[in-house]
C-alpha cells in the first residue's frame, strides 16, 4: 500500500552562515509528499495511519506468533517471520488493511514445572489470561482510532483459543457498534497445506507436527537465512530434539505453495466475515 508521507524537515549543513545569515548549503524541505510502500503500522507515522484510515483502510490485522524452540535447525522466531510475511500479503490482497505489530509472546506452556515448549531454552511463555488481555487492549486501541474490522490471526496452535475468546468477548460487549473483531482460524487450521503435501507423496510421519516439513518449508521460502542447513535431520537428529517430522524433505517450493494456501484461506475467511457480519 502506498502511503503519502508528510514532507521532511530541512537538513542544514554544518557550516558557517553566508552573508545573509542563512547557513550555507541549507536545503529546502521537499515540496512533494514522499510515498511509503508499506502496510505495517510500525513503519508509518501517526498521521500516515490517520490518513490511511480516512482513506478507507479500516481493517487492521493483529498477527500473533510465538517465541519457541523449533529444533536444532530453525530459529526461535520462526512464527514471527512467517506470520509477518503472510500478513503483508493478506493486507495487500484485501486492499483496505493495515498490519499491527506482531505479538511474539504467547502461551507456550507452564513455567513451574516447565511444560510444552518451555522445556527448551529460548522459549518465552505468557499465560493465556495475559495473552488475552494483551489482545483485548490492542483491539480496544484500534477501535478508538477508527478501525471498523479487527482481525486476529495466529501462526501457532497455542494462540488460537485465546484469540477466539477475545473476539467473542469484545463483540458481545460492543454489539457491533464502532468495530467488530474477527477470529480467523482458517489460516492455521483449515488451509489445505497438509493435504496438498500428502498429494505430493509426503506422509503424516514425514510431515510431522512441529518443525517438520510444513514449518521448515515456509521459513525456507520467506527467510532462508534463519535455517541451519547443516543441522537438518529426520526427527531433529536425536531424541528430545523438539522436532516432529523430517525437515530434510522441506523445500522453498513447498513453502511457497504453503504460504499461498494460508493467505488464500485467510483472505476468504476475512472477506466472508466482514461481508457477512
């Protein structure tokens, strides 16, 4: 999305004034608006966000990710890189949406005793009640600013229930006045990616459930620098690696199709929710 940015501030060279007292080399402010090609609120000024909303960008996507172990071959920020790339594409395809900062602290297991991904170094967990409160107030904030449709979308399983409950809570409170919240679960759970991989000859065992073919392929597609190729091994290479599946069978080509399927599923559900609400 191209946003017309405000004109910049004049830059002055560090040198002595000329005879009229004006700094030598002083530059005039730009007379034409700068164009910023972004859908990310973090990359916009507040006036650019205000003007985008006034111009019809009244949908905001709140992406949730997670900071968790992903085996020896994949970085802990995997979900953030994937959902950020997906949100960018979803927002641009919708044409009237902006993207909020990615929520990277989500439910990942208990602290004492450690459970789930919290058994692995580098994972950060947030109890579901606090995760929900974070989402609730992000949504309340965006409603204040004029967003009419607030989309909650997550890249991991532990995020889904909290997002759904926050959507129900706020929609019940607001009654459709000012804004509506939409939980978009199809992106994660009903996108057809696993089924497509099975059609390519993969099995449930090779696809796996965590850090296997699906996740590794998606990251190879959007941010391959965050894959440790020398650490790829079936099942992670050792017991307790945190890997389920065979990431050696992953590919950027698989990831490209997986990303398209996820984006398509999300866009369909968002359009249906917004149009049918």
